[in-house]
C-alpha cells in the first residue's frame, strides 16, 4: 500500500483507489462465499439466519479494530451493519427466519 501522503497527483490517487477497490470487491466476494457456506451449515446445527448475539459480536470486533487502526468507527459500524443485514437477508431467502433459542 502506498502512503497517501506520498501520492503526488489526482491521477496517481485514482489509480490507487481503483486498485484498492478491486481488492475490496475480491475480499467481499470471499466473505459472501463464507455466508453461502453458513447457509449450508446452519440447518444441521439448528441455527436461524439471524443471530443477534453474533451480529453484535461482529460489529464490536469491527469497531475495536477500527479504533486500533485509526479508522472511522462510526462509518465502519454503519457499513458493517448494512453488509450484515444484506447477508442475513441472503440467508433468510434459503433458511427462513427465526430466533435462536
């Protein structure tokens, strides 16, 4: 990764942003493949799509990591909540809804 302070022009900055965006999409695609695997595994473990404790655990870990890296904690929380909700909806299409007992 480039140190943003060393980027000398908008052209160079845009190239770096585009490169990073490709990496982010690849990582998110991998994350979705893990969600798809959860869809396969949850029924045999008697788990619903939505598990609130897990949602809050993931968000807490993201926020803690954002603090450690100097990231925007509120922004990352919002992004992850959107991504988690989309993942749960993806699971619910296959698994249905329900609460953990």
